[in-house]
């Protein structure tokens, strides 16, 4: 048990412990008011701390929701852009085919430039027509085409 020494002075009481020295003054109305204010400030700080922690939790929850929304938004953007790209390619194909004629049995040209493809198509078409003309006239007994 620690050794205590007590001394009484007219306005101040001193308690000496082996490890702690405390001076206690009798409580006055002013010190009570200060104590009450200090206690209320301490409680207010605790309330502020609790509110701050609560707000941090809410912000974290909102941030997680926003991250999920961003991921979903990115997925939707990818799907929409892929669909738009397919639609654009299909529209280009339709525009390209508007002025084209497909002839059954005529091979599509494999050339790299447009002029070469056009020339190849004309040559294949002429060759096919001559072959058909020759076959038809031969069956009919007509020679020459």
C-alpha cells in the first residue's frame, strides 16, 4: 500500500502519494462551471468523432457503389460501342452493295485495288458470256459467236 501524507492548508489540501502528487482546491462555483464546460466540450468532441466515423463509413459505402456503377457503365459502353460498330459495318456493306450486281456463278475478284477488281470482273463476265453464247449456239447448231 502506498504511503500517503496529508496536509491541510486553509484553502488547499495536498495529498502526497509515493508516485503522484495532487493538489486539490475546494470546488468553487467558477471551477464547477469550468468543469461542466470542459466535460461538455469533451462529450461534444466524442460526438463529433462518432459523427465523423459514421460519415466515413457512409462515404466508403458510396465509393463502393460508385465503383460498381463505373464497372457496369464500362461494360454497357463496351456493349453499345460493339453494337454500334457492327451496325456501322453493316450499313457500309449495304451502301457498298447498293450499286453492285451479283451474277450467279461469277467469281468475286480477289485483287487488291478497285480498278484491278473491276477489270477482273469485266474479264470474268465476258468470258462467262462467251462460254454461254458458244454453248447455246453449239446446241442450236450455229457456229461462231
